[in-house]
């Protein structure tokens, strides 16, 4: 049994707290924290645990083995490092940081303190994405030519106005860093390392510092050409969150609003997985999907030493590096090669 605490009782925290409460045999929620007193108190009272408004105090006072970090993205390294230094394992929401320096400090501290670092990439665990990954791993596509991801969602101005950190370079990043980060992660998880990127981004309608819209063209080391198109301005609501792979012997589009529906699944050769298409489709209650529960199941198994982390710090860093390369290209107008030089 591991004692777990959570920092940041905002929108995504509910997914964490629900998942933790479903895993009672392995995880015991002991404390929650938010700088907004009512949020900390509400969550603490709902789950019957200690609540704090100062995370340092929480880390000092409670007996904690694992901490989940659900604060604004730019604060993840600070909060993760404070926990790691007390020998506490870290589950960081995505993105793990918004700079590579922040990510590296977090990874380094967790290594030094011999604690595990998990970065939440729950979309990889969608039944649809797992099927697609298996098809790639079984080489069912033959030579893969192209991968495309579209994130055509809607975030009204009121979403950005809800809290000060949204749409800022210091704490959030733009639509690539926040909303599309699972998709950037997904395509490099499926295809492999990216060699170079060219991108355009723009702030077309929202009053924010960062981009609400952008496109990137990627060249993967294995020759595959990829594109990612992202906008938070889709009229009138979230329309598509998809990944399409086009190969020599197969074409697949995992679409729906958030890669929750297989729109196209066609291969030259039959595989028993072909019979699982219908049952892999699901209707998520929201775009966060259903992946937090299986994500925590992996955290538990990894902490018991039974398996590897689904997404550890180094794996989480890869998509962060790609997003930063996209930003660098958009800012300079130049093609950017990976890995980035720090
Ligand atoms: N995995 C996913 O699909 C997914 C979905 C949504 C959000 N997220 C990530 O989760 C994080 C939080 O997003 P959100 O939408 O829940 O934001 P939010 O603004 O709703 O919640 C953040 C909470 O952190 C609190 N906070 C800020 N500074 C703090 C501090 N120093 N100590 C304690 N609490 C503090 C805020 O008061 C707020 O309640 C972001 O990194 C975001 O990218 C991930």
C-alpha cells in the first residue's frame, strides 16, 4: 500500500482522485493541497483526507510515498523536485515542464534521489491507440509513408480567462504544448525519433500570449513524413482529435473527438486484432478520456517493480523536446534539427 497526495485541486485533479479512489488496495489518498483554500478544503472533505494550502507543509507533515502534481505546467518541476528531495515518487501531469531545463532538473533530481518519475500520457492507453501501436509494432503497415495528426478543438476566450496561467509562455505554452501535447507524444511514440521540423504558429483569435493555431511538418529519422495541425478555434465545438497512418500495406485513421474512434482500418493481411475494432471504440465522458485509471495501474505495478513505467521522465521529455523544436521553428522561420542543443 502506498500513501499518495495530490497538489493542485483544479480541473484535471478529479480524474486523479477518482482513479486513486478506485485503486484502494494499492493506493491510499492521505492529503491534498491547493493554494486556493476552498478547492483544497472541498477535495479534502470529499475524500476525508488532510488538506493544505502550502505544498511544502503537506510534504513535511504527512507520511507520503507518491505525489501527483496537477498544478499549472510551468510549476511541475518545482513541485516535483520538492517531492523528490523528500524521497517521494512523482506523478507529473503533462507536460512535465515547459522548458527542457526544467524537465532535465526534474529528471536529474528524481534519479539522484532514487525515486520514480511518471509523466501522465494517458492517451497512449486508449484502447484505440493500443490497437494502432500493436499494428505498427507488428509491422502491419509495411513501410510507413506518412502520419498525420489533427487536433481541431474549441477553447473559447472564457476558458483562457478562467485562470491567469492559461495561454502564458511562463506557465502554459500554447495549443501545441497544452491541448495537443498528447498528439505530439502519440506520433513520436508510434513512429520513432524526429529528425527535423518546420512549423508555423499564430494567435489568430484568442487574447493570449501563446498560439491558438499552428501546423508542423516533421521528418522522422526513418524517413516518414508527418504533419500536425492544431487549432483551438474550431466552430462551434471540439470536432476532431485524430491520428492517421498511411503505409505500404495499411491505412488507419483513429479519429473521433479525441482518438476514441477508429474511422478507418484497412490492411493487406488479416490479423486477429481486426476483430477488436468495434469494441475498441468508446465514448469518452470528456476529452480527458478514460486513461487515468490504467495509468495509475501502471504506476502501482512499476512501484512494485513488476513492470516499467509506461511514460517515465525521459519518455515524457521526448515530446516536450519536439514541441520546443516546433516553437523554435515557428519563431525563427527555419527548419530545426533534433535533438536540440541546450
Ligand atoms: N492529462 C490530461 O489529459 C490533462 C488534461 C487537463 C490538464 N492537464 C494538465 O494538468 C495541469 C493542471 O491543469 P488544470 O486544467 O487542472 O488547471 P487548473 O487551473 O484547473 O488547476 C490547477 C490548480 O493548481 C492550483 N495551484 C497553482 N499553484 C499552486 C501551488 N503553488 N500549490 C498548490 N496548488 C497550486 C490552482 O489553484 C488550481 O486549482 C496542467 O499541467 C495541464 O496541462 C492534463
